[in-house]
C-alpha cells in the first residue's frame, strides 16, 4: 500500500504549494528573509524601535465556514481569519508584522483551498503584514467531504512606551465606534440555528436585505489596521481600543478600560445594519441576546479625549470607515451602561 491509498496525496500537496506561491509573495514585506517552502518563516525586526515589544494573537473563523461550504464560496473566509487576529493585535497599538495559517482538510482540493489562501493573502495585504508561512494538513476521515478548518496566528510590534494597557484611559473619554461590515465572524452558531429552524435558504433575499442572505452573511470581517494606525500616526490621541467580537460590546468594550471605570453608551447613536434586524426578527432574539452575541454594527471602538472626538469621526470617515460617538467613559466597575432591555 502507498500513502495515497490511505487518502493522502503528497504530490498534490506539493502542487498546492506551488499554486499558492504567488498569493504568498504578494504579501511580502522588506523584513521577510528566505522564501516559501522552508521549515520555518524568517522575519527581521523593523528598525527604528528603542524598546520593541512583540504582540501575538491567534483565532479562527468558527462555524461561518459552514456557510462557505454550503455556498461553495471560499474567497472571503481567509479575510475573516486574518481580520480576527490582526484586529486583536491592533488593540494594544501594535502594527501587524506577519501572519501564519493552519489549514486542515480531509482531502486536499487545490482549487478550493487556493481560493482560501488567496483570501488570506488579501487580508494580509489589507493589514500590511506578510503571509510568512503556514501548514496544510490532509487528514482523511477527520472532516466531511469538501470541508476544512482554519486557524491563524499573527505577530505585531509596538514601542513599549506606546503600549495601550488601560492605564491611559480617563473618565470623560469618548467612545468612537467604527462601523462593522455586518456579522463578521461571531454568532454563527445562532445564525445557523435560525436558518435551520426557519428553513431559510442562503440564496433567498429577504425584504430587509439588498443582497441574497448568503452573500450578506459571508461579507468578511472589516480590517481596522490601516485606518487606526493612520489616525494614530496623524496625531489622534487614542487612549484605548477594543475589537468587538464574540460577546459583543458588553464583553469586549470594558476590556480596554482602567480600574474604576465603565462605559455608558447610547445605542441610538449609530445605524444598526439590516442583517441584525433580520436575525432578531427571524429568531425572536431579545435585545440583550443580540447585544451579547453580535457586534450590532460596531466592529471596533477607540477611546479618545473629548476635544478630539469630532476630528476622530471626520478622520475615520475620510479613510472610508463610518464612525460615531457612541458613549463615554464614566466611573464604574468595568460594566457597560445603557444597553436596551
């Protein structure tokens, strides 16, 4: 017997690496040493740092992948994978440097997985980081036919004196909410249950939405790296940042606060995208359930001094990201005040 008889095609694996080479090369930064195909990726630290601090983050895409499998649409989930990692790394002020992916499947389908890697490369280009390497694991019998799983790992860098750790946040700081592109990559177990219970097709277009349901739900996670770092380098004084992922605003926004602080928000201060109204109506989900599960239209939050709030909104808008003043930092114990009942 040969390895291929057990379901693993080594030759196909080599061909796949060649197929994705151009995608990987498109993300190259000057600090990358060597080429694709080694046992490890080499990256030289950028110059100009006095006390460089490396920042790491890891995440996956979750059950959103089930929708990609159903629609046979694989060019967006790679963007989600990168976004979930680089947005986390960004919250302490770090610039993402490089990214690695782990892709596991039962049977390697080169065209399908090349689309996935192309999406990862797109995400890396949007974040300004290099796709330094990765691993593709072919594991027969472990996944259903045509399915795969993704995980990602990002490393960034920040000057030690510029690390945001909550100590910079002040009472009275304004919370500037940056628009999401929809559901992003959290809450899809609930979304899929609603789809199943209501017998909804991903190809249907409900009256509330301007695209078929599947297209709306597969819209990739917004990558906030470039607009946030651009604003900070232009002089915006950011005291804290939060990536609004699983657990929504109530769980994630308080994570960037200092001791004895809370955030009071005004849920009427921003436009909630129609997809969330559809989810709530179809699933009969409470307001509390919605805000504790989904981003509700706010994918990232920056905390700024009151005298910079308006210029922050204008700056992010000019960079293509809708922004709103959604609340302020008040005295408290790490809670989020003002959520609808």
